[in-house]
C-alpha cells in the first residue's frame, strides 16, 4: 500500500495543493499553493499537512518514518527549482519554516527564518550575494530566532548581548553594527546557547530543519495558541501545518524591501490599496514596530505625512512611497493584488518581499478587518458584482455586528476632555479606563471589576490575555499593521498605536508628555477611530448605523425565515428594540414592573395579606400601574405581537429583608413586625426555583391572574378605541401539565370577556404558554389542544433538563469546559443534543395537535447565533432576545437560512467534490496519464447522472450548471497541460 501523503510541494511550475485544501494544508499553505497555480511569483517550498500534527501528538511527539522520506524528496524539488542546495557551502539554499493552521492565528505560533545557515554556508552566501555584512547579520538573526524559538532560550539573553555590544562600541542603531561587531555577536550568542542549554548551537542544516519542524508543531500547544483558539472557538484537533519555503531577502541592500498590505482599508473598508513597507528589512521588522514603516501608495504617503506633520520635502526624501521608490515593482504589485482580490473575491492581506527589485509574494489570506470595514466591504463587493448578497451576509459575523453596537464617545463629554496626544487610529471605537502597564495587571484589575487601558511600548502575543481584559490598547510604537493594531482589530477592541509623543516607562509605570506625568491607575480615554488620547474618563454612547449597515440588514431581513422579537419590560426597551428592527415582543416579564417606585409596597401588601379581601385590596392599588405599563408598551409596538407573561418568580423575591423595610410594612399593614417576620418565614422555600412560582402562583392565587389579565385587556381596549392597533398574547409560565394551563386559560378568557362587555369592544388576543418544564415539552400535544402558542423558555428548560441550577452553575461550568466535559456554556448556547431534543419534540407534537400553532423562543438562547441556527432547523417562527442583540439575531437568522439552504449545500458539495477531484486527478495524472483520463471519464459520467437526477428542479439545475462550469474549466486546463 502506498504511504500516506503528508507533504505537498508548491512552486512556480504549479503545486500539489490549492486554496480549497485549507483543512489539510492550513490557510497559509493552501494559499501559497493557489498563488503558484495562478502563476504569481512565490518562492518554492512544501507544506507538511495538518494531519501530521495530529499524528505527532498521538505518537508522543514522534513522526512516522515516511515523513523523513517525503521531506527529503520535496527538499530536492525545492533545490532544483531554486537552483541552490540546502547546506551547500558554495550556493546555499536557506529556508523559512512557518506554522499555518486552517484559520489564521496571527503571531500565536512560531516562525524561523534563514534556516540552513552556519559558518560554512555563510561563505556561500557571501560569494553569491557579495554582501558580507548581510550574511553575518542573517546568521546572528537566525541564531537569535532559533535559539529562542527552538532551543527555548529567553529572548532577553540575546537582547542583552546586543545592548552590551552596542554600549561597548558606542553604537546607537542596529544598522551601524559592522561585520566585526556581528562576528563578535555571533560568538557571544554561541556562549549564551552553551550556557543556557549545555549544548552547542546546531550547525548541521538538516538537524536545524527538524528542530524547526518540531518547534512549529510544538507551538500548536503553547499557551498563547491555546488561549487564542479558545477565544475564537477553534478546535485543538485542527493541528497546524508546517510550511518550509526557500528564503528570499528583503534586507540585502537598498534594492530590497519587504511589506504587508491590504487590498482595501481594513479599518474603514474604503476601496483603496493600503499598506506599509520598509526598505532593506526582513519581514518581521515591519510588524515588530521598531522602525517606522513607509506607505506603499503615494496618496497614502501624503496622508501619512499630513497626519504626522512631516513636510512634503522630508516625506519625499526620507519616507518615499513604494510607488515613487520602485515604480515598476509597485505596478507589478498592483497587478498582483488586483488579480488576488478578483480570484478570492474578498479583501486580501498580503505579504511580499522585494529582492534586488524582484517581487516575491509570501502570503495572501482573507484580511482581518473591523466590523465597520466588514460591512462596507461586503456591501461594496455586491455593488461591484464580485459577490452575491448571500455571500455578503456570510462575510459579516454576528460578533462584528455586536462590535458595531459598541460605544463611541459622547460628543459633549469629549469636547470638554483634554487632548494629551495623537497616535495612529489603529482599531476604531472608544475606550476609557485606568492605566496599567502590563498584561497581568490588566487581567488582575479586570478580575477586581476595574476598567483599564493597557499601555505598552508595543505588544507581543504574550500580551493577549491583557488585551482581552482591557477596554483599549495604547502603544508607543508600531504602525497600522503592528501586532497591537492587527490583534485589536480582530477583537473589535479600540486601539491607538504608534503614539510617539508619549514617553512610556513600563518599569517606572509612568507616561510623560511635556509637563504631564501620568501614573498607573490614572484615567485616560482613547479614540481608536481618530488616534486621540484624552485625559480622564470620557462618557461613551452607542453609535448610529450607516447606509451600508441598513442595506446589509435589509438583505438579512429578506433572507431569513425566523422573525426576531425582543425581550422588553419597559416602553423604553420596546422603543430601542424597534429601532434595532424587532418585529414584536417575545417576552414581557411583568414582575419587573413590580419594583418601580411605590409599587413594591403594594406587591408586598398583596403577598402578606391574611385573606382574599386583603389581597384584592392590594391588587387594586397595582392594577392602574400595570394597565399604564401595558398601554405604553402596546402603543409603542403599534400592532406588532406583544407576549405578556403572567407573574412568574417565587413570592419571597418581593419580600422585605432589611429591618427598616419590615418596620415600614408593619406600619402600612397595621400589624406587628413579628407578624411580618412570621409571614416571611412561612413563605421561605428550600428550593424556590422548583417551588411556588410560575403558573403555580396564578393557580393558588387566581386573583393575580385576574388582575393582570384585566390590566392587559383594558389597556388593549383603550388603545383600540383610540384607533391604535394592538396584538397582545397572554402567556402562562411554567406549565408542565395541561390541567394547569386549562385552569389559567379559563380565568384569562372569562376576565377578558368581562372587560369586553364592560368596554363594549372586542380585541383579538391569544392565550399560550411557555414550554420550560420538561414534562410540558413531552406532553406538548395535550397542551397544544388548548394553547394558541408556545414560547420556549430555554433558560428553565436547560436548568431542568440538565439539572444545573441556573443561578449556581457558574461555580462548576467553567471547570467543565476546561476539562472538556462541556464544549460551551449550555445557558448561553443551547445544548442541541439534550435540551434540543425537548424543543424538537415539543415543536413536532405541538404542530401535530394544532397545525397553525405559533412557536418561538424567549430564553437567553434567542440571541445566540449557534442556537438561532438550531431553532431555524427546528422550524420555529421566531426568536426573542434582548434589544441590543436584535441586529445580531437578524443577521444570524439570515445566515441560518443560507447555511441550511439545500440547493446551496448541493452546489457547495459539488464544487468541493470537483476541486478534490481536480487535485486527486492532478496527482494521478502526474504519475500516469492514462489513469487520469480514466478518472475524468468517470467523473464526467458521474456528472451526467447527477444532472439527470436533478433535472426537474430549476434551482438545482443552476447548482449543476455551476458545478459543470467548474468541471469544464478543469477539463480545459488539463487539455492545455
Ligand atoms: C426562560 O426560562 O427561558 C425564561 C425566558 O424565563 P425566565 O428567564 O424569566 O425564567
Ligand atoms: Mg423561565
């Protein structure tokens, strides 16, 4: 049997992989392969597949024997293509070794450059490149990187060696180091390695290569990568690929450069080419933020100069754009970026190196972007005819919509704030907090409930937990593509970078600018959209939405099947939610109205009263308030459905606990404090969540149900008389037995009938129930005989199905998640396999008994995208969530509709199958032409069969046509080959 393929070659003559193979080759490897297939100049290399990472960990960090053979075979191919030999002292091939998971994890795993260098191969580099200094600098960079990443030596040892050498010779800038200095540095690095590891620095290039491969696979399980995966919901099982690629050099002199760019502005989404580069530098110099990068385009450069008060003369001489500095390379780069964007039909984040004026592409990937940019780019690309509206809806994540709802500074408050300085607007949004100078403090302060701004000279991947904890990030160095900027944008956290006007002293924990000295704990505010840094605490507010946002939301509304309602207890919540696009109220928790003003006293009177008469007297005080609330809410919703739930929580939640309150109640009720205390004791429950609550209250105290129904119906009648449309839905909570529902329904209908008679008017209304007790779900057919709607109370349903107290589960749930017992918190995202079954059963049985029954969800899960997808699949009609999650739910519901669209799925499967067939056939073709031909004819007849089967459906036909086109393209390409 042939050995399993673990290594895939890519090079100018084409590659064994392509962009659809991200799961196998990782994002970086798949895109390198794709660029080669597109005839874009990429240094040759090979990718060790992600499955090897899995094998490596399963095998106790060992490789199967066939890996070495496959690596050797591919290394030979790279040598042939590049015309150099690995380890050759005459003309050495040097390699880069980089990680690459299926989704990008910037800076989380390890990279090694200049691999293959030792004092012998270095001579070859000098001969061929005639640059001794460059060769020695490459060697010391390699030793430093390898020593740190592979051999685990702390970076500061090497940093310390550089500073001592610089002090010794009075050198200020790294570029001033001479060959002799660099040789001395290499010697001290060797000593450091020996001291720290008791080993020599490896000089055998093969040993170096395997060390680097080990380190990259090993970095998959480093702490920061684990944290990043957890934060982004990436699975540990994916594994990383290892990309081994021929080195090209951007640091061989002034004809060389390196840069990163975005095909559109990643902060705003503007359709302009946007990027930075450095002359005579290696890749990591651009993102490290140590040198100030220059702009790629002339327009960008002029804008940058204006923002930094740099004169045109100084700009043109010291900081020219690539467009001016190497116009022909710039033109070439423009052609490539356009080709890439057109091919991927998405904004690309590209990395390139220019070696002696020859342009090499080192990476392309879909660029990370701010939420605002995601919306703008998606909408623009539809307008430009690049993508369909469905694609646009899938391009924006519900989380990004969440970010768009993030605060901005209140104009008035900002006007009064003192501007300290300005940096780069690296990631938009407003943040305010107390200054901390390191990631640990940011996390610790957050744990103590404090708000912080993390201030650093520059950030590195180790700062990730602090960046998550802080309200914003401010750095002294770094450009728009620095680590801080890129990571903050991905997180949707505001960030101001490259704030050169601040003298940040991390050791002393101070910031100085002019006469102003700020210390740890002082308040500052930063505006990531303008780059402003302000003194003190500035008030923030939620932003207004722009036209692109409205357009995207309109597309979402047209695409989704689920309606989106809101959980709102006040007219203000209802009005906010309507502004956000809510189509009704899915849950109005009436008890929340009981706490306002003096109402609580009447509620307490009602609970503490000795008899029915006393209770009715107290309820009479409440009915006016309730009617007023219902009137205002129903009016705000203008005929949209409003589900009002009868009183639900256990009564003791309303009772006084403070002696002063007890005294007051005794006075109001004209009884002794002792009597009040006795009543409180009598109402005490051991397990109130499963005690006297929900419909059990309305059954033991029917007068409450009567009062609430009367208030709802009276308000509805009043509004109807005023000509305002209303549609109340009265909901009975916590029903587990149809008799409970019937008992409550009778009171509701009789009371409503009385009110209609009194008012001389009829109003349409529904009576339904919550499904939140497992027995209620299982007997849904019986309940649906009587209930006109079901609203799934997934909070209680989760609590009762899993047997986890919703109030106490936090004490163990995160442990469960850490230990892999639970994947996620079931109170946030519905447990589809367990609780989900109850929802499915109830929906199915409910519909069977009453085909037109209304089905919705009003638990917290109504705002969670994964749960929304599940509810869509269950065939529910609506979800209800908090007002601020309404736009998120609108998009998530559209995505659920798209992702579960059968036609789309068939088309996608056909496309995937063809692209797999393409790469397999290519592989076979390379080995035996006849076998490949055979494979084609089989694929062709398979297509014919598929076509015949699906011919009856117009939409499916479209899918097949799409697939056929792809197939023909492949066929044509192969004919050419
Ligand atoms: C529920 O249980 O899901 C629900 C919406 O009701 P509450 O959270 O008020 O118990
Ligand atoms: Mg409930």
